C-alpha cells in the first residue's frame, strides 16, 4: 500500500477555448508537477471539474495521465457521488489499472445522517478493490462527517486508509488525529491551513495551489513533516496571500488563471464556472510575479 503522506495535487483539467480537453497542456502540467517534487497525483477531483466531464472524457483523461506519469508517482482517482449505487457501479465498471487509491467525497445535497454516511462508505468499501480516502468538505456537501463517524469507518474497514479533511475545523481534525488507528492518514484539504494542520499531527495535503507552485508548497509540507517549522512557517507565509485569491472567485478558476500566467495551461473553465474577475486577476498577476 502506498503511503500518501506529503503533497498530493488535485490536478486541474485544462480546456481549449472550445472547451475540449487540452491534452498538450495536461501533459505539460503533469510533468511540471512530477519534476517539482510532489508525492502523488489526484485525478478528477473537484479541482479537475469532474462533474462537467463526460464518461468518455473521464476514461480518456485518466488513461492519458497514467501514460504520461509512466509509474513515477501514485495516482488517486476521484469517484464519489450522492447515489451510493452509482458510485459502486462506477467502481465496478471503471478500468482502474494504474490507479493506486480512490478519493470519495461524502454524499452531497442529500444531507444524510451520520449513520447514512457510514452505510454509504461501508457499501463503497465493500465494492472497492483499492484503498479509499474519505473526503469531508462540508462547504460543498452541506453535511459534515463527524469525527466519531470517521473513526468508526477507519476502525471497521481496513481499505479505508485516510481522510481528506476540508472542514476547516482544526479541533475536529485534532480529535481524529488523537484517536485514529496508527496507520490511518489525516490529510488537509485546505491550503491555507496546512501549517497548523501539520503542527497538530497531520500527514500532508491534497492541494490546489501546488498545481501552480509545486516545489514551494511541497517544500513547506515536507519541512513540517520533518519538524522544521522555521522553514515551514517561512514558506507558508510566502504563499499565504495568494491562496485567498485562488479561491475568492471559485475553484479552479483562480488556479487556472495562475497557470495561464505561468504559461503552463490556459484558464478556460466549463459552465457553470466562469473566469475570475479583473480585480482578482490583477491581484493574482501581482502575487504570482513575486513567487516566480
């Protein structure tokens, strides 16, 4: 089993002006990430605009990333949803060759109870041949996986190996970290909170900003993992201001704007997302120039 400590990157899906997938830009991005020291790739998460990709596009982009990666880094694939049976069907009907783990978001919109969340992940666990990373993001799902439910799942199912915690609640994260099984990983889903999260005993991050600045953000995460909080704090505050502007007009519009500034990918997004405002773009251009 791979150890998903350190920096994972929730990679964007680059689009051309006609909104088709830009595979040349995607290849450039994947190599940019690998060459700059990240630890694993996360494909078709929220940042990858997975909800706007067709079934065929999902299969094609996954196969393409696996081909470009050439086994250099572990790959985590996003498979989640608010219909448990559809998640199971996707797991059973997707070619997962070359995939090392599944990132599965807690059901959204339905607002299940804690028992409903537990039973959802129980069914997903029993259907999956790969390790599962839970994904708690109440700001998007309108329901929170409480620590007791996370710990229950971590103890009951050996293939549930980690949680991406994006609740923004450090007390909740600490409760999980304090009481989790030894090998269960707790990974930050909030770029701005990685430093305090790591100081509390977290295992790393699945990052958005690292699409654009993989080396600097990976260096920060690794410094914290190694207990060098002087360096980690310096790198944290170096990136801190731009993180706000990456998300102020929605994700991944912000990071795609920076990737365009850096000439790595374009900034096109698919509706209902739109590009960042002129004011946000000006701030991103200024802050990016300071981070180059």
